[in-house]
C-alpha cells in the first residue's frame, strides 16, 4: 500500500504573492517604506535653501535675494514651503524634518484611499508599483523639495471615488505644479475616455474644474506677491539643445525610469487586451519620447505623469480581470519591483542618494549634526 504523497508546494513567486495579498494595509505601508528606503536612502533637495527662503519670506518671497530670476520659477510650487512657513518650521533642521515626513506620507498616500484598502489585489498592485517605480527615488532623494505634495495629490486624484475629492486633489496638483498637472490630466483623461467609450464629457467637468481652479489660484497668488514668473524661463535660459543632449545621453535610463515596473503591467498580454490597454501602452510610449524633450528633470516629470496612468490602468485591470489572472500579472511584476533600482536622470546627470547620504541627513534631522 503506497503512502499518500504531499501536494507539491506552489512556486516561490506564487507563495510570495499569496503572502503579499494576505498582508493588512499597515503591513503594506511598512513594506513600501522599508524597501524603498533600503533601495534609495535619503538625501536633501539641492535647492533646499531656495525653498526655505520661500518659507521664511512667504508674505513677500520675491524680496529674498535667493528667489530672484531665474530661480523665482520655484515660487510656482509653493504648497509645502508655505505650510512650513505657517508652522514656523523654517530652520534647516525643522524644514528638512517636516519635508521628510511629507515625503513618507506621499509614498504611502494611495493606501489612505478606501478603494485601495477594500481590495487586496489593488493594494498589492499599488505596493509593487511604488516599490518598482522612480517615485520614491525622487521623493527620498530630494527631501525638502516640493514634489511630495504633487505625488500625494495625484494619488488622490486618480484613486478617489468621490468626484468632489478628485476635483480638490487636481486643484492641489495644479496649485503645486501646473505643468505636471496638465500633462497628467491630459494623459489620464484620454485613457479614461477610451476605456469608458463616453461621448459626453460631463464626467470630466469636476476634475477639469479643480485643475483650472489650481492654475488660476497659483496665478493669483503670484500676482499678489508681485511676481511674474514662468517655467518657460528655463527654456529661454538653456535652449532646446540642452534638453535634446540630456535626453539622448540617458535615453534608455529615462525610458526605464519613467514607468519602472509599470512597463511590465502595461506590457502584459492580459492587460493589453483590456479596453484601453493598448492605448495606455501607446500613451506611455509617446510620453516617454516627448516629455524628456520639454523637461530637464526628465525622470522626475515623466515618472509623475506615468504614475497617474499606471494607477488608472491598475484600477481597470483589477476590476476587469478574473482574480487568478490578475494574480499572474502580480507574479510577473514582483521580482522586477523588488530588484529594480532606478537612478534619476536630471539635466544630463544621474541622481542616486544611497546610504552614505542617508546617514548624514538622518543624523542631522535627529540630533542636529
């Protein structure tokens, strides 16, 4: 009589995905923070003194000698610096600590949304997208900058289910970075129209209203300060050749870093066959070609725009695919998410914080030296 044999164990990736799916939301938060900090460490924003100058002179920022042209374009991204000024967190140490907290909150912001908390599949997908993207590399590599507000607001704008909440989120995206807001809105709304086959655009109006409200508010604020600034001044200063040279020099890294593991999601056959799947891949490819030619901080801007797109595709895939099929997509993404470490391309340079910088920053935040 033969003895009963044990059932074969599922392969390692399947077991890992099963464990990931079983994790509660707080465990996902901890996983994202720990893995991304291990990958990228922490470093400060190179122009942190300019953002601190905005905090210290928020009533009349143009009076600061640090915020004269062409550096005054940073006044168009004021939200976190103004918040630090209102809270009197204007010393180097408190300003840096405040923005480190904001960066952490921005990375975990998608998990605050009910849609993500309610679905273990979508929650796991968001975890893999964050771990395998350049978003944490930008936020933790440039602590003290203004990008955390943009990322957190984008997450809410894409993942929130209430139209009013989405509209308010788009307002904050535009108030903090109008060009990124307009680019991301255009890409995600084109995909939304394709997916839903809607001829009426009334569903876009609240979000569009929020976007336009943010654009108007930042212009009114700049006028109140007596500042006439535009990011176009950067193009006038450097000329197109600098953008083109930087893009061509690091084209493969820019292309990979723009979506990171999002390329795996968009490239999966199961996702491509969904309504809007091929169009999402085409939109990502077009953005990868065009955005680096209009933004010197290529990886940063491209990753923000494409993050909105892959989150939206993830929502569609989670809703449309059977769970076993969706789990297969997660299987393919898992090893890439964990192993992929993305340097940030900015103006013909590679930015990578690493742990040597992290020790210095954390020591300064915690003990002041």
